[in-house]
C-alpha cells in the first residue's frame, strides 16, 4: 500500500498502526514531504517498509515496489517452495489498471480527466500518466483525444447533428477548439469529413 502521511479521516500513521495491530500482511510504503521525514521514521515501528520523499520520480517509486515484490516472493517461496505463481497472474494487475482507465475514458470521454481516472485506480495522477505511457506507448491525453475524435466521427455520420452540438457531446465547450483538434487528428475539418464520407 502506497500511503501519504497527511490524509483526510486517517493519517498514514493511523493506517500503519491499525494494520500493525491487526497483524495484517499488507506492506506499507510512505510517501511524504521533507518536513515529515522524522514523522515517517517513527512509523517504522509499525512495520512501514519504506518511505519516499516528495517530489519523486516514477522510477524511484517503481524500484521501491520492485524490491518489495522480490521480498514478498522470497517470503512466499520459503513458506511453500513448490508453489509457483503463473506469469499471467503476475501481469494481471497492470493489465487491470490500464483496462479500467481505458474503459473509464471510453464511457466518460465528455468529462473525463486524469485526476478522476487516477482516483478510480487509486494512483497519483502524475504516476498514472507515466504508467499509462509506459504500458500503452501513448500519452493519456492523446488517448483521450483519440477517443473523443473517434466518437465525433461517429456523430458526424448523422446529418442531424450540428458541429457545435457534436463539439459539446465530446466535451468541447469551444467549437473552434474542437474543429482545430478534429482537423489535426483527421486531416479534415468536421464539415469536410462529413462531405467526404
């Protein structure tokens, strides 16, 4: 569990203490500001595995969790040497994260945001942006634009839909911004695309 120290309802220290008292197998990693450094150190008594000082980079976060995974795998191996985790299960988590994000964007393209997508998969927006790019090879914003423009192309097939209406339907309050983005993506203006089709 990646946990900030300062959070509403329960602080990171409270979460670590509660898990420790319950003898929970959940491993906690703290993300904290420099001023909270000593505060984070105190939580080590509750079994917190590591702390990461903000601001940090994606690679640093990834390294911490890679080491933690190795530690957990070794622990499982010592308890049941004959048990091996299938490779497809190891990759299930990242596949699930990306699938959830893509599904969210395809269903909520009109008002979708990086912050809302990050909350959906319990990730920091900055890390989700980096993670999405790493796993899909495409920027989050570019993928969202692609979804919007593909929807716009569908809506343009109905001659009853006006351009300004379609603009609003895919989340653009300014029709000029929509037209500019559509032209950049398709190579034609919405009107030209409709006439061409």
